[in-house]
């Protein structure tokens, strides 16, 4: 049996997720041993239009992106969004709440008219996505888990419970107990609660769970003296395209 | 470990696969040790596709002396999808049989009213065939079968021969018919006015989707059946089959241990049983 | 040192030497540490955790409550059950091999372990758990510091009659050490500077326990915990379930930190070359939204309020009806760690008792 052909594409993003794949180091060879990478701008020269699995990083921010991602979708049997920009829109969506012209000028200066950008959005806003590897950046172990599941023809296990579950399994002190705010109770788990384990709080980079209790979140924020506006800002940091951020 | 792991499945080989509908396949399975499963009608097994996972599936064949048994599987999640992708000769894992069974002994001499909704025919088929192999041990037999559409009807050939039997009354319906369908249309309870029973001698054995029970039980009660003359088999999420993992719990009851077959009278006041 | 002592006295220095001796004999000892010593996060100081110890100095016996109960050693957060080849032929069960001494377990947590023992030894037995349990030595200690949300004194969990190998009580100058098993008796022989407890010292132990119980009574159930099963009868439609669960995140914290919660999920993992695999179990919780959801999509406990209610019924009635135990020992972990502070059993049960 020939190895599945994998192509890696990037859209608007920092390429940090591709870096995570490269950072698998020896592990990357094990993973790549199972597949044939045919397109990867970040790591190789050759390009091919024949692939089974497309890994897509970055958000869609202009009309041209749309055409490109649709063409990728047509060629790929399986399309996987990797990283917050691709799965939920990510940091790029912060600009959706600012004046488009101002943002364009701020970023591109006097070349602003060259770039016909629009509101940033996740890949799934344009084409159907078969699997998401959430996070900013992605968790390397989870990436490998998802890839293995896809190679097995099985639906990857992407948790639909909050980060608190990972946090308890990691044996962390709940940051709320330490008097700090945390997005963990409404944020999708799967990261192993890495930020809390390292002494930070959860910023919500994996997006909200399917049925977040926003009433409870607002109550929680109130307890920490955080205004509704600030709370919205925290959600918009990564999940600006999501329903709860509008 | 001093004692064997209760999670360790036995290996079994898929002998034959028969496509039933677009969603369901029937698998003939033979334990590699050649020993019969030793199940009773209504029990289930935990089926493993190694590397994918494990899930509970009811045994659809009647117990017999042969090692082969049958499971009918709907494509629903990762494990059942993987099962559908297997072929004859492939090896799977089997634990069990688990759970309670239909009271085949207690019901001897009684009239039996089988109510099968959709996939509910799968465990009931085990009992129906068991009864037919011992036909004279049981009284009158009525089988009601309801499917969503004609295309969703399972065991079509078997059902056809069942319908021709003189020693059994067979009624069926589909929720939604098609151009070729000449039979009854409507939910399964619409079949109830079409027959009469002696409620003292009759036991109803019902298996179907959760939504079916409330209506079918009401219809059975309207026919004069006492609650302890109604037997149901309930579906729940199960992970261990051993009364440990907690997923199948309804009130103090673990469905994998005290069920899946229950006398309705015993669970009718359980908050989560049939709501 | 005399022959068989059931109640011994060990000097504080002797206990130190005892722990050193256990370590010297290459035992794996886990004990309670300040969380900051484990996580290296300064802000974690003041919270306690079970972790391996390498010297007697690392051990804390004057903790109030640990973040996660010692169940993590008997039913680990992730536990491999089987290993196999994907093209089957070989499949084998994993057997725990390591022996473990858990040094410093409060009575309420021992009661919780006794309950888990009952659950996992009920036929069909779970030999993975039982094997681990057999290889675990429990050295109990009576609490001297009371956790702010603890209420074990009103859950019949201030003392425990069995389930430990040794049980320590700090009576000031020294510890009273009660032997609870043969294993405990042979351990005691390893301990230097022990002697039989004098009646006055046993009395002192009672006093220490009474003091602790009184301080724990600051939070309490307003009625006997044995009334819980009947109290919950017919309260399924009470407004409290809807009202309280309005703020439930379905995060499962109350389940995961509970010493009597044992539910788990079972999953398969595969090697990167897709040739070998393993089956493992991992903590699950009935508060999580998909806990009762079947593959077809149907969810038998799809509403937040139903899941919230299920947990309290499980604590106060279901486990009692099944195994004869009230499945809450009053450790207060759920009360303290629930993000919305809606998990406190005494808040719920006392209100049900008041009938409002």
C-alpha cells in the first residue's frame, strides 16, 4: 500500500504550528515515515498537486485565500485545520472589530491598496473541515494523535469538555483558587492544561467548548472584577469569529 | 496479575458479512478458541476493533451448540465504522456475554407479544428464533415490527418467512412508506388495534429506540397488560460492561449489570429509565 | 519493644528515622508536599499534593487536605489496561508491578478508598484496581489542620476503623501509631524508638481527635448523614437542581477531585507505525456533557441540571442503595475547587433538609 500523500499549506498566520511539527524532532521522522509529504513550503522546495491529506494553517483573510482553499479542498480527501487561526480564526480576528481601512494602513502602510483583505475567518467558514487540531500553537502530541487517527480512518478524539479536566488530571492548583482569572472553564481541553501547569492562566486559545456556560463565565468574571467589555476582549483574543464574541 | 483481567477480550474471527441496509451489517463471528459464547437471548458482548476501541453490541443469534454467533451492527461511531470496513477473515475481540437476558424459562407456556422498533429487532431476533426452535413450549406469538422506511427494514428474507408461518401472527409498519410499499404506515402503536390478547396470559417484550417505549407501553397497558407483564431492553452508553465505569448508570442501577433486560414494573419509577 | 503492639508510641525523631529506613530499603514512598515544591510555582504554596518523597524532610503530616485524593495511585488518571498488535495475534493485560507506600492519608480519604475497594471487588472484579490496591500500603494520619471547606466530622468520617496499615496521631511530643494490618505490624518492627502506648497517651489521642472534630464542625450537615438516602427520595423535581446548575460549567472538577468518584472512559491508542496499540482508561465525570452520550448521538443525560442532580443522588442515595455507603466523606475538595462554587454538598443537602 502506498503511503498517504500529505500537503501542508499556510494562510494568514505566524507559521508557529508548522514549527511545532518541525519541533517534533526525532518524532517528526516517525510521523513522516508513515506519510509522504509532497508540499511544504516551510520545509521543502518541491510542490505537488496530488495529495490525500491537506494540513492547513492560518486563517482566511481575503478573496484570493478563498479560491485557494477551495482548490485545496477539492484535491484533498481529508482537510485538517491546524492551529487557532485555522480552526477558530485566532488572533487575526481581532482586526474584525476594528476599522478595516485603518488596519490595512497600519499593517501595510502606503502599500495598503495592494492588499484587498476582509474580515478574518477560520477555514471552516469557507470549506468543510474534517478535523481540527486546536491551539496556539498546536500541541505536538495532539497533532500526532490526530494524524494517527486519520491514517487509521477514525474520527480523531477532540475533547468537548473544558480545560479544567486536563488541569485536574495534571494535578494543578486551580488558578481561580489563587485569585486569578482563567478561561479554562469554557475553553476546549486537549492541551493538557499546559499554560496552567507552567504557572500561567488559560487564555482560551483552543476556542470555546460546544456548549459553553456563558452565564457562569460572566458571573465568574464579575467575581474577579472584570467588566463585560474586558471579558469580550478576552474571548476576542482568539475566538473573535465565534458566536460569543459578536 | 494474579487473576485475569476482565478487560482482556478473546480473539474471534469474522466468518461472514451480510449487508442488511445502507447502515447495518450482519456479522457471523467465531471465537478463535472454538467455544460457544454461551449467551442467552438479550445479552450483549463488548466488541473490540484493536486500535480503534470497544463497544457493546447485542447478540442477534439464538443460542446453540455451535461456536458461531451473529451480531448486527449499525454504523454509528468509530468502532462500528471500523467494523463495517472489515472483511471476512479479519480478527476482532469479544468480551462477554454480559447483562441480563430475556426470561426465556419463566415465559414458557405464555403468550408472547414481541414489539420491535428499528434496531430493536436485533436482540429480539435472538429470542424469537429461540422460541421458534421450541415452538410448542410457548403459547401464542405475535410479532410487531416497525421501521422508519421500507429501506430500513432489517432481516428482510427472514422476516418474510416469519410472516408466512401459520404458528405466528406477524404485523409490521413503516413510519414513512415509498412507492413500492403496500403495507401499514405509521408508528408501531398503530398496529395495536389490529389484534386482541388475553392480558393474563400475555407478556410483551419490547425493544426499540428510547422514544418508542413510552407510547408502546401505554398501548400495551391499554390492552390490559399489567406492568410486570412488560419486558424491555434499554440502551445506554457503556464502556466496561462490568458495572464499574459508570456510564450506563440510571439511578442506583447499572444497565450493564441489572440490565439491559428489565421487567418494566421494576424500573417504572426510576427517574431516568424511560424519560 | 515488646511483642505485638496494637497501639504504639513513636517519638517524632523516631518517625523521621522510620521514613528514612523505608526509603533506605528502596521502598517507593509518596507523601504530602506543598504543591509549590512540586510545581515550582511560588503561588501554589499553601496547597498540598501527594508526590514521591526522597527524604523524610520532604514529608508533611500537618496538611489540611490535598488537591487530588490518593485515589490517583489506585485508579490513576491514565492507566494502561491492555497492549496488543493491530493485526491481532498477541494481546496481553498490563499488570501493575510497583509497590507503593502512601504516607499520610486522612481518615476520610481512607473511608473513600474502602468504598472503592468495595466497588472494584464486587463481581465481576476489576483485577487491575485490586492488584494495585494489594501493592499499596496506607499509612494514615489524623488531621490536625482543618481545610476551610471540610465537613468530614458530620459525614461519619472523622475516624476510620480499618483500611489502613498504620494510623498516626500527633499528640504533641510524639505520635500514637495504631496497627491496622499484618503488613502494618511488620512495618512497625522497622520503626526505631517505639514503645507500647500508655493509657494516658491513648486518652490524649481521643482528645486530639475530639478537638479536630469540633473544629471541623464549623461546616456541617444539619442532620445525620444516614438520613441522606431518604431525604433525597422524591426530591428529583426540586428547584435547587435547575437553580444551582445554572452556573455549572460541566467541567467535571467536582468529579475529578472527589475521592469516591471512580468513573472512567476507555480509549485505544496506537503506535506511530499503526502496528501496535494499547487500551487505557482515564478519569471521566458524570458532569461532563457527553458522559451519557451514545455513538448515535443520543444523550441520556443531556441537560446540565440532570447531570448536576445525578451527582448529588449518587453521593447521597445511589451508591448507598448499591453498595451500602454514603459516597461523600466530607473532604470539601469539590466545594473548594468548583469554579462557580455550586458543588458544596452541605449547601445542597442542608437546603433540601430545610425543605425550601
